[in-house]
C-alpha cells in the first residue's frame, strides 16, 4: 500500500492536470466566442449554448479542483461549518447550471437533426430559433437558482426547528452531526433538482444516438448493394455518433461520481472512495470541453493556429450531422 504522502502527491498531480485542462479548454471556448461576439455583435444558437456551458464548467472546474487541493493541503476545511455551507451552496448552483446547459446542448443536437429530416415530429419545437435559445438558457439559470434557494431554505428551516426545541439539543449537537445534516440536504436537493435535466439529457441523447446509428446503417447498406453509391456524409455521421456517445458516457459518469462523492462525504474516514469519486468528477468539465473543441471546425482551427499545428481542411458534405452544421443558425 502506498504511503499517505505518496497518495496525496499523486492526487494533487491529477487535480493539477484536470484544473489546467479544464480552465484552458473552457476559457478558450468562452474567450473565442466572446471575441467573435465583440466583432460581429452576434452569436449563433449553438455558440450561445456552448459558451454558457463552458462558462459554468470553468467555474465548476475551479470549484472541484480547489476542493481537491484544500482537502489535502488544509485538512480542517471540512471542519469549518460556515465554509462548508458556502461551498455547498456555490457547488449546487454551478453543478446544476452545468447539468442544465449540457441538457440544452443535447436537446439542441436532437432538434438540429429534426430539422434535417429525422425526427420530423420534433420540428415544431424550432429550438434553433435565435430568440428562443436565450430564454431557454435563462430558464435554466432560474431553475438552478430555485434549487439552490431550496437547499438554503431547508437547511435554515432545520436549524430553526432545532434552536426552538431546546438549548440542550444545540449543546449536544456536534460538528459531525451538523456536517452530516448539511450533506444529507445537499444530497437530497441535488438528487431531486437533477432529475429533470437528467431525464431530458438521457431522452434526447438516446433518440439522437439511435437516429444516427440507423442512418449510418442505412447508408452502409446502400453502399453494399450499390457499389457506385458513396455518401460523403457517412464519415461525418460517424464522428457525430462518436461525439454523442462520449458525451452521453461522460455526463452519466459525472452524475454517478458526484452522487457517490456526496454520499461518501458523510463518512470522512472512507478516503479512497472520496478521492476517486472527486477525481472522476473533476475530469468531466475538461474532457468533454476538449471533445467539443476537436469536433467544432472553428474552435479546432483557432486552437491549431495558437499551437502552430497543421490543420487539414475538408469539404463539408452536402448532408451532415457533424458540428460543422450544428454551429450555424
């Protein structure tokens, strides 16, 4: 078994890598789109969603990584009740915002395909309408705010009940009991508040993945029966399918990891479970944002120019599900 010092050093190195990747990737997306908005005074619906998502992930990455560092460098952090309350409040809001914006992106992808002939029954949603997307993002923010206020209300209500019962009850309450109560409320509110965005994300993602898989299979059958038939959008569909599958997997891994991390925080002696779950949680904001950059031609080209890397330009297929077409209104 490795010594506690080696475990702490390894954990801090992983946290530093995740922090660097998350801050750079999400900051790059936000910065590039803000520069584009400053020049043209306009952003496409897709750019509005990924900018909001990247901004929430930027702060989520900072919060998760700071938690990882503080838990090792300043072990008494969790013992400070007021600091723990402030951290949980901020985390609930930013976490919910990240989940909601990710669900918005998944729904946007799904409706984008509906506008390209698949899932025509979703067409009337007109999610690509530039006037609707800001309202969708604003409603997501309000939903996150309501979730955060609900946690604070239940926490304060519980404390008021205890304080009105008797002074002896308050004297008998230890810090561990108070911390456990805070975490239990955080687990409850976070779980209930995440149900709607989770269902929305899973439903739209599964619909989109099934649609892409059927479309790719159809194109491959056509190419098998008609040797001269070659649809240039096959490769684009494959890239879109891989992107959505990775998005789906990362989103659900993050959801499970955060659930486990909150559940295990009540038992602070279970260090390994907390370390693994928090490390996995902190990887999500950076990894998927890097995938977004690689899958978006505009972001990929800009990043390649900054890093002085060669970029292969390819002709856009006439019928594509890739991010090339998604990025436009």
